[in-house]
C-alpha cells in the first residue's frame, strides 16, 4: 500500500487500521480510539480493532466506561491489563449537570504474551532537592541536645507518578481529541526502545508520530479521514527549526 506521507522516521497510511497491513515489527502501539460517548458522527467505536492490530504492548486512551463496555474486545484480542495512568487536564468537560466535572482521561497499558518480553523503561523524575529540617524545641531541663536544624538531601530520581498533569490542546488543537506531546512522551519512552517502532492506529492530526520522531523512534500511523491525513502530513513536514521548537517543548512538559 502506498503511504500517504513518508520520511526517514515516519510512515502514514490513509485507511482503516483493521484493513491496512503493517509490515514492520511494532514495539509499542499508542491508540486513541473513538470512545463512543457522544452523538457526534465521528465518535463511533471501530469494532474489532483491539484484535486486528499488531504488537505486544499497547497504551490506550479512554474512559472507565469505554474500557468496561469494550472489555470483551480487549480480552478477545489477548490483551492483559498491566497498569493505568491518569492524565489530569487543566480543563474538562461535563455531559451531565448532576455529576462531577470530568477533568481527566485514563490511559491503560495492555500487553500480550509473557511480561518478560515486553520492553518497559520506568520513567523517573530527577527532582532531588535540599531542604532544611527543623527539630521541635526541647525543654531546658533536658540539657544540650545538639543543633535544632540540619540539612537533608531528599527526593532524587524516583518513579514518575501515575497521575500526570499536562495542559490539554484546547484552543490550539486541529483535531477534536488531539493529545499534547507532554502526555505522549512518557508513554513512548516507557514502552518503546530508542530506534524502535511506534504504531498509532488512529493517527488523527499526527501527534503520536511527531512525538515518536522527536524521541528517536520510528512511527507508523493509519488514519481513516483524509482531511486529517493531510493535516498530519503538514505537521510532519515542517521545517527542522519548527520541529526543534516542539522537541524543546516536550522536554519541558
């Protein structure tokens, strides 16, 4: 099948992910399927996609309702759940006036086959900080008890927490469900080795492909809507200066 867009790092196809044959070894799938929680025409679940896609490691965006409604499809595709991430956004939406306002999305990590065969690199945050710790003052009758404060080295590299706060693309998105590079970056770093291949079966505006390329991973995408294929191709064909700016943005989110 002829790619819609291709460069040294990225290949993008126009079509249905259940029908496009991907002839590459996929290290990680990053999927953001329609959740089917609105009456919008594009928000329709694509039956059978969890079973049709390649790979043994999958990050899938969704909601608790979506995962519960479609659990049988993931099980049928031999996917097993390993963990989930909460993406906390700066804003949110609410479809009902009698429920809490939803300002987060879930990202579930599934795997196939033995866990030992799944690439995983826990993301750490090098947040070591020095701080002064003050002891509670002691009564005079206790005599000398040493200094009342000392300096401690706390923190240090630690595992990134499962709740990740990143601003949404509201106000600047070119796709209704566009994901920011800041939430895609740790998922790709965790599940795909440098030089490996990331596959996005619902490419949209191409954010996953762009994040993968900026991180030194090869990326393959499939998008069924040609208008979004065109948008993704334009984003991916930007000049090197623009891509460097996006890379800097990823590193600082």
